[in-house]
């Protein structure tokens, strides 16, 4: 019951956000009904912080997470929070492709690089965007210039043995294809991979694995635990401008 209650509280915080005064606009995209992105535009010339929500690729939408825009806005950055189609109606690889189209649209519209950030499944998706070779999509290689993942999963093969795979419908081939830990990284870029100190050993292993792999590929790569946080409360740190995740977000945005 802890997780649903926590997300209900987040939704209430989002409702209280002064959206209009922050310049939020809802911009429909792409082809599927859920392909909508909220853009919070403070008029900065810096990178766009694209925050991708979690929910194991099968639940929630952007409406639960608008509060995450508050710290990027305080730092003077544009924030964008998309919804995406969910499993089992689509595959994890389909979701990755939807968010790639979102990135291309944002970049072409605002003419700025993107910093991809996300929590849980969103952390996985943020890493996928950072590891994408954008030249294959007719874009500049640095379209996504950095990544911040909170409690992300980067090797999906262990999910083959858990019940949620009834919805994800991964097999050995598709699990590997959707695992950014296994992808070649076209360009080194800053990575922040953090995890709640109270999370399971598997989430900690996943967080450390990507940071170590990308460091070996020449990235400015950082991994750390968020004190006293579990999987659900780890995201709260991104709403506190004094937290380490928020300060790391500022650092990688300033470098973009």
C-alpha cells in the first residue's frame, strides 16, 4: 500500500503546482493518444531537462510528476515531462522509440540539447535516450547531452523471471535489445546514476553497473546512494534543490 499512497500524494502536489505562472504548455505529439508532453518554459537558453516517469513501463503518466519540474525551473532550465504508451499494449522497445520521437521534436522545436532524467523505468528510458546514436535518426550526435537516472534498470534480462513480464512480454532477444547496459555508446557523456540507500540489492547493482560500464567508455560517470530513501521516496530528492541529485542535475546541465 505504500507505493499507491505515495503516488497519490505526488499527484496532489502536482495539482497544486502553479502551472500557468510557470509557463506550462501541453503539446500533443506523434501518433498514439498518450503521446503528449508538458513543456515548462522559463525562457532560458540552457538545455531542456526531459523527465521520464516510472511505473515499470505499464502504469502512470505525466500528470503524477509535474512537481519534478520545479527544481529545473528554479535553476533556469526548461523542463519537459512526457507521457508514453504502456505495456502490454506496446512493447518496451516501442516506448523507447516513442520517446526518441519526443526528443527529436523537442530539439527541433527549441533548438537546444536535452538532458534526459528519469525514475525507475524512466531511469531506464533516460539511459536509452542517452545511449542512442542520434545520427541514425538524422540528428546531431549530441542531441541528448547527459543523463540522470534515479533507481533505473539497465539490464532487463533479469525481468524474464518475474511476474511483471506477463505485461512486458520480454524474451531473451527483446530484453537484450532494450538493455542500454549492452548497447555501444556512440559518444561519452555525463551520467549520474543514483539509487535509494534502502533499495534492494538488485536496484543497487543495476545502478552501479551502468555507471561502471560507461566510466570504462570514457564518461564522466557518478554513482551514489540517496540516504534514507526507498524505491518510491528516492524520487523526492529531485524536488529538493539542496539534495545531491538536484545538485548533480545542475552540474550536468551546466556542462551541456
